[in-house]
């Protein structure tokens, strides 16, 4: 919830200039990707039901969309379907990484820290 509130707060600031945060082309898409990659992982960790991969991705997609909708009402901001897609793609990448970590053996302490358990079975 704290991470979602941080995303909302950062999206609430009007942009004064269109100077890039990162000096690479399409840096805003990269930032959306990374932002919602983390959002997916945190959502997945917070859920404890059988279909948590699906629900974490659903929550990520909805929140990425609501973030773009929110930016329609912030001065000097704009909503973009491409920004939503970059965020959703970050969520999909997060899902793939979590799935790979759950399917392939990790050293004991890494498995406990990342997945929260020591067994090799994923309940997804």
C-alpha cells in the first residue's frame, strides 16, 4: 500500500519541464516498466491465495491504468496508453521472474528471502 501511495504521490506533481530523468531515449517508458515490475512483485508478495500470480498481474494492470487516468487531472501531465503498456509489461516481466524463481531451485537463504519459504513447491 505504501508503494502504491508513493506512485500516486509522485504522479501528483506537475512537471515543470520535459527534461529527461534518465539520459536515454524513451526513459519514461523504462521508468514505468521498472515501477510496475516492482509493483507486481510487491503485490504478489502481499497476496496469499491460490491464484496470486493472476491477481497480482490484474492489480498491476488496473493500477497502472488508474495512474495514467490520474495524470489526466494533473497540470503539465498527460495520460498515455504507451505508458500504461510499459507499466503492464513491467508487471508481466515481474511475473516471469517470480515464476522462474519459484520453478528453479535457489540456494536455501535466497529461497526463503525471495519466496518466503524453504520448500520447492509454488502454490500459485
